[in-house]
C-alpha cells in the first residue's frame, strides 16, 4: 500500500477547525485553496503561544523575551531552508509573500544587472505578480519582455521555439512552477538547465507549488524561488524568497532602515550581509513562527502524499466535468495540479461562483490575476475549483453535482 493510501485524510481534515461549519445552511466545501489555504490548529496554536508567552522585538533586545522571539524567528528561517533544500538559512529572505519576492529581485537584481536592450523572458502563463514587476523594471532600465507561448486551452508551454527565444539578449528567465489559473506544471528543471547553459539567471514563482509537492531548489537548478506562507497553511503576511547565496551577496539592499545595517553615519551606511540586508525594519515576527509550524505540519503528512491526493481530486473533478455538455475546460488533461478551471456555455463565471456559494461551495471566478492569458484564450474569466489535502472525493462529487444544478438552472 502506498503512503498516500496510509495517510488518514479524515483526521488531517479535523485539524482544521474552520472547515467544520455551515455556509448558507449547507456544509462548507472550501475549494478556493489556490487563493489561500486554511490553517491547522498546530499553526493557530503556535501563533497564540508566541503572543501569549514570547512576544518581543527581534535582533535588538538582550532581555529574555527578545532572545526567545529572536530564536523562534531565526528557527523559522532554518526550517524554511530545510523545506526547500536550500544550502543554508542565509539564503532565505523573509518577505510578505511571493509578490514581494518578485519585486525584490526585480528591484535589486534587475536594477543592478539589466541594461537597455536586454530581454526578460517570461511565459504566457504568468500571474500578474510575476509580470507587472518585470514590466516596471523593463520600463525603468530600457529592457524588453518576451514570452514563451502557451498552446491554447490546455495551457501547456509550447517549447518548440525556445531556442530562438533564448537569444544572447536574454538575461533573465522567470516562470511560474504551477499555473494558478490552468493547473499546468511547468518543466522548470529542464527550462532552468537550458537557461543556465546560456548564462541566463532564473526565477521560479513557487506560489502554487511549495505547499503541494516536494521542492528542492538545488535540484531545480534555479537562481531564485519564491513562495507565500498563506498558501501552505501558514499565516498571511509572510513569504520566502530563496536566492543562491553568492548571488544574494552581490545585490544591493531593497529598502533602507533599521536592522539591515552594520553601521550608520550621517552620510553613509554599511549594510549587513544577506539575508538581513533585505529585511529592513521590524519584521513580521509571528509570521516565520507560524510558517515553521505549517512546514512541520505539511512535512508530517509528506508533500509527495499531498501531491498524489491533489492529483486524485483534480483528476476526478476533471473527468466528471469533462463528461458534461456545454462546458469548456482549461488546463492540461494529464499531469495537472490540484485545480480545475472551466466555463459553462452562456453563464458568466461570477454567476457560477455566486450560485455555488449558495450551495456552500467556495470557488473562485475571475481572471485569477492572469489577464493577458485570459485575453489570449479569448475569455474574460473562468470559474476555478482548487483543492488541498483536506478536501475529499465526496466534496468533489458534491461540487460537480452543484455545477450540474447550475447548468439546469440556466437552461430552464
Ligand atoms: N494567486 C490565486 O487565487 P501572493 O499574493 O504574493 O501571496 O501570491 C501571488 C501569486 C503569485 N504567483 C502565483 C502563481 C499565484 O497563484 C499567486 C496568487 C492567488 O490564484 C491570488 S490572485
């Protein structure tokens, strides 16, 4: 029997107090996990414990509470390094989330390394967080963006023209690991290897991957990887940017302020080494503490088990939806991450989500912060169900039954 089969998923579900409630008189079925995940008791209790016993500012006090807070905060950094197999905790920069990770690299790495005429290569699948910061950077330094195309509704990258896209002008390849609107799993190891051979720096947006499958940044072969705590059962407001240490050390600070300095004079400042030079001011202290608990919790289950469970739920949802008429499905048919994206003929995605909500099913409808991709596919929006390990096959069935009811409602 596989480990995935041995996991007691019902017990794991009971770790999430929020799931035990009714919405509009129906049991809540939370299928908006790509937007944010729910929090297990272990994470909630770690936060309460910190605020009840240890709360103090970090890195500056020499009293007991400050020492405890600092130790717990830095333990979160060590845990994050282990979570993604970084070589050292010094490669872990705490951010507010994936978005800030991209902005930090665009500002610090891009500002230092890009010049007019350089090219930033992205994919057509990118979330606005991994697009807008690069547009802003390109405008600032006179660089330009290029895109690896997607095939169409399947949302798979078309790599046939990659060699011609990887021109000598390309200095950075930044790409999403798992697409939040299509469920595509990009071949990031292969793409990083091809870029690396040409001396191109690589950034991987791990917002949808870090909490769903085992991540090893060294094996991935990228230079930067970013993710958000709130999508992996951790608190909001905390995220991780990983960068190769030798690269981080070459970068200028992101923001100026307290805690990122070695010494300050009225006219000049000497900055700390990475990662502290990127963390100006009082950080989100409880964030890494809650994140630590979340990482322990997820690895207690095993991300390979979570991945198998995600795929089982999404595969079942996709198959059942594909058997319906008057539906357009997006994303790959196989090797799909734990979400399904779809449109019912002649029904706006927002209407699907509103009616599903009345039945207790939380979906997301909209452009999913991938507007250019939606335009390319000729749609404004899709409805999306995104799963996590605490969802069940029975919930997937109920979700599809609700979609069938919505179809009938609009057909009548
Ligand atoms: N996607 C979704 O519902 P932040 O907001 O910084 O935690 O994450 C941004 C982000 C970046 N990349 C990808 C691939 C993402 O999916 C997200 C967040 C949410 O799909 C909110 S739009």
